[in-house]
């Protein structure tokens, strides 16, 4: 089976956020960190579902959901950073999240264009 860059990147990013989540819990931050954990793990789950999609439309739909989850993850990270509820450096996580958003957005656009060409 061919190696999937987005699958690997989303998995590795989730592992990093899981470690961050543990750190946030140690600092008594439970609400935003839980939202962050849910959104980041959903990215990889939807990427995996997309890769097992039964059609191009199914693939595009799951990747679009992964893209939305990546944007939500970015939102929670930015909120944690700006609120300063916990004094941690969130910038590396924000940069990784932005990278995932760019990659997933590109995949969604390409998939959508491919689906449109197939219909015409």
C-alpha cells in the first residue's frame, strides 16, 4: 500500500497534541483542552475513512470533514494561546495545525475539481 503523507502527518500531530493535552490537564485546564483533543483526533480518523472511501465523492467528503476539524483544532490552539489560561508556547502546534489546514484544503480542492471533471 502506498504511504500517505497526510495520514502520517495527522497521526503524528495527534500524538503531539495528546502530549500537550496531558500537560494542559496538569495545569488544571480541562475544558478547552478536551475540545482540542476531540478535534485533533477527528482529523486523522476522517483522513483514514477518506483513504478507505468507496468513491471519489466519499473521499472528498471525508477529507472536507478532516479539513474542518483541522480548522477547529487551529481555533482551540489560538484560543489557548491568546487567553493565556496556561503559560505554554503554543506556536509550534499552531504552525503544524496551519500546515495541516493548507494540505487538507489543497486535497479537498483537487478532489472537488476531479469530481466535477468526472461528472462533465
